[in-house]
DNA sequence: GTCTATATGTTGATAGAC
DNA sequence: GTCTATCAACATATAGAC
C-alpha cells in the first residue's frame, strides 16, 4: 500500500473513532513516523483528507454491492448489517454517524461528499428493500425509501449507542431490526 | 436568567449545532460580550460546561415526564417525539446524537453523565412502551427495552440525517415510526 | 464577577533544502 | 517525498487587579 493510501486508511479509523474535528495532522504523522509536512504533501488541507476517506468508503461500498448482487435480498441486507457489526467489534462507528453531527462545521466540498455517500447508500437500500418485498422476502409497510431510512438509521445509531449504553446494545438492535423486517 | 444559566444555555445550542469538540470558550464569551476569563470563573474547565449542559437536559426531561404523566402512553410518546421535532425545526440535533460520536474523546466525568442521561431516557421510554402495550395502545414484538432502543435511535438519527439528506427526512421517519407502533 | 495579561500548548499550513 | 524550520491563529487555562 502506498503512503497516500496508508494515510487515508489511518484517517478513516481516526474519524470513526474520535470524530473529524478531534483528529489532527499529528495523529496521522506520528504513527506513520513522518513529519506533519509529509502529510501535507499528500493532502494540502485537512478537508482533502476527509474527502479521500469518503471517496474510499463510496468505492468500497460499490465493491460490496457487486459481490452481493447475486444473493437474495434478505441475505444482501444481512451482509449489509454485518458490515456494521464488524465495525462495532472494532469499536468504530460508521462514517455517516461520525460526520453527520459535525456536518455544519465541515467545508462545503466535504458536505457535498457526505450527502452523496448518504444518497448512494439510501438508493441501494431502497432498491434492496423494494425488490425483497416484491419477492415476499421482507414484510413492511410504507414506502421502501422511508423504510430504508429507518434501517440505515438503526444501524448507524446502534454503533453510537453501543459505546454509551453497553456492549450488548448493537446486538439487541440488530436482532430486533432483522426480526421486524423478516417476520410475516 | 443569571450568567451561569445563560452560558449553559448557549453551550447547549453550540454542542447540538457544531459538536462538543468544535466549540470554544470564545464561542461562549463573544456573544455574551465578556472575556473568556469570565466564562472560566463560572466553569473552570470545558468539561464543567459539558456536565452542566447534560445535567440541565436531565432536569428538563424530568419536568416533561411529570407534565405528561397523566396522558395515555401513546400521547406521551407523541409528546416525546415532538420534543425532537422542535429541535429539528431549530436545526439542532439531540445531546446524545452530538456526544455519542465524540464519546471516546470526552473526559471520564462527562462520559458518565452521557451514560446516565441515556439510561434515564431509555428507562422512561421502556416503561412507556411496556405500559402502552399492556393497554393495547401500542403494537410491537420483542422486549420493551429493545423497542425503546429502536425508538430512541430513530429520533436521534432522524435529526442527524435531516441535515444531510434533506429537510423532509425527519418528518418521513417520524411518521413511519409512529405508524409502526400504533398499527394493529 | 469581570477585567487585563499571560502562560503554554496545539492547530492547520507553508517555504525551501535535500 | 520527506525533511527542517517556521508561522499565525487559536485552544484551554490561570494569576492577580478592580
């Protein structure tokens, strides 16, 4: 992995552990054992780091979607939820859960990226739920988009609340979420 | 209102607009037209501000609970949700939605307060849902505590996502949440 | 309670040598 | 690509006068 990618990877973890406003160039340069100027060479401004992290997340989600594309929708949803569970086990929240609270403090270019990432995720989830419902794999009322909002929001905040309310919180919410959608 | 309360009130809005790590003593002292040392007189350390804000939120929620205590549980829940809707209209997220992402960067005394606030809220919501279900006012499966987690998480993230995904987001999630719980 | 003044550290960022 | 060196701005926080 090249230096740029290593920085992006580290920044991603820092953002999802501490938040965008709580990490600094020092937090990147120290573990990589270079000076902060070296980080600035790859990413002139902090927002450039943030944008690279979001772009990487969008690309990686794209790869996942492709890998799941032949599965039935209920299994696709389960794969999606397990992506969050893996984050949970690492003590990390999701990018949206980290960046949405700080949204108003972010430079406009980052705001646009965050929004694009969210729309991308919601588009996929909406389609997955709609198709799954048509096939009888899911049972839910209302518009698929509204249901997608609730599903995404549950996983997002399950990661947040797991930190605060105890380590069984994610699993409880995960189980209840899937049981709601799959039950007749 | 005394100076201490004015500071607490302003800090509350800043935390729920920008996040705990993104506001400074200057953001408090400038609008109040005093020097930053005056803020330090009332709150020696930044964590003291944070703790005062959380304590105020706990007290205010206590008052609300009392005011609602004679209503049927479905109306209590509606009042609870409308509390979030009022925040939404002011462009503010809830304290938990702001502080949970930053949880690992907070001093221990603040972490304990955040946790206490969350448990307090969940306790009330769990009891409200359980009682409402017994009376046939709500319809849901699973443990009341798990359902309370989902309800709280939906309102929390509805405020977050409303900023990012567009201003109809909160209303959509609000409607779907209540319709899910009230339907037979 | 608020002020001036100051201490001390950190931040994001840049210039120029190697 | 990384370094040294440096910057201005801002952060949290304290001492002591009024």
